[in-house]
C-alpha cells in the first residue's frame, strides 16, 4: 500500500464480513475516472435504479456485456485506472446522497490458489504465495456520489430523446 502511494480510507462498506472489517483500507479515487451521467456508457437501467433508491437501500447492478468492462459493471460509468482485477460495485443512498461504491480486497490468503487458480500453469499457481510474500492484505473502498439533480436531468433528457425518435 505505502509503496503504491495509496492513501488511507476511513470509510467502510455498510455491510462487510468480519474477515475484512479490520483490514487496512485505501482509496483509489484519484485513480478512478467517473464519467458524467450524460455519457452513453451509463445505462438507462442503472440510472433509474440510482434515481429510485431509498435511504439505506443497497442495489446490485444488471449483468450485461460491454467490451473491456467486467460483466457485472456494464452500464456503470465508474472506471478504475489501476488494474485491480475483479471488484464489487454497488449503490446506496445515505445522508450525503446517492452513491456508487467500489470495494475490493487485495487478499491472497489460504484457499486462493485452490479456488481461483485450479488447473492453472505452475507459474499461475506460484502467484498466490508470491503475493503473500510481497505484502499484507488490504482493502480498497470508495464512494462516488452522483448528484440527484444530474440523475433527474439525464433521465428526462433521455426520455425526451426517445420521444423525439418515436415521432420521426
């Protein structure tokens, strides 16, 4: 973490297992591109889910393919610029507003090799023990707040555009 110059993060996911609760946590916000909601890579379905969130609610996103984006993250305009592999994106609403959260654990503990590298080459099977030797596990967590006025305006714009296309 320190060698990568990642900054500590005090915020934690609302729901997290005890195994990960006490891990040192960092932010990658300065290494993440957040596309404006007007960007076409934000899907209508995701924007509607964000707009309709109730305080305290958490949602999962649709699974549809988009080139170069993990399947579960298609339709969401949050793009980490670091190669962190697979990670979890969800959305919620709190006192500060509507947000998308990014969570990942850099953890190559017991069971990693068996679960993820089963049947892989000897080099891949050496990855987990080598990563454990390099450093200690840590978590990545960030919340990216999306202004509700932006959501409302974009959904209205998309609705108007759709209506115009139907008239043509």
